[in-house]
């Protein structure tokens, strides 16, 4: 559920999904489910020369089991905090008086 909840926070942001068949698709993340199936809007194929038949496609559904990587821009991660982790050594057995 960790990845699912993380990707739910990225809804509406631009992501690049690399598939196991070496196809990379960039688009706006519309939705993601608990199986990490992904729906993208306004897609663009990264290597259009290898996949010209996908230039006319605007939206797609990607089954989670065929995803190799999901790339997010750095701007999506800035200001997200530490994800519940503590920073520094406070609370790790050190006493403060």
C-alpha cells in the first residue's frame, strides 16, 4: 500500500512510465489502483520513431504488471516532507534535559 498511496498523491502530475518492452510513455497521471494499474491522459511516446502508431493515441491504460519504472519530476517531490521518518537523532535513545 506504500507505493499505491504515494502514486495517489501524484494524480494530476506528469510522469513517465517505462514498460518492460522498452516503451516509455509520458503523460498526466489520471488514476492508479491497488494493483498499480495506471491511467494516463495527454500521452506522448518518448521514442516516436520506434512507435509511430502511438502518435495518435491521447489516453491509455497500463496494466501494473508490465511497468518497469515510473519516473516523476523532482518538483513533485519537493516539499513532501520525510514520509513519516524522523530526522536527526532525536528520539533514538538520547536523553535531553
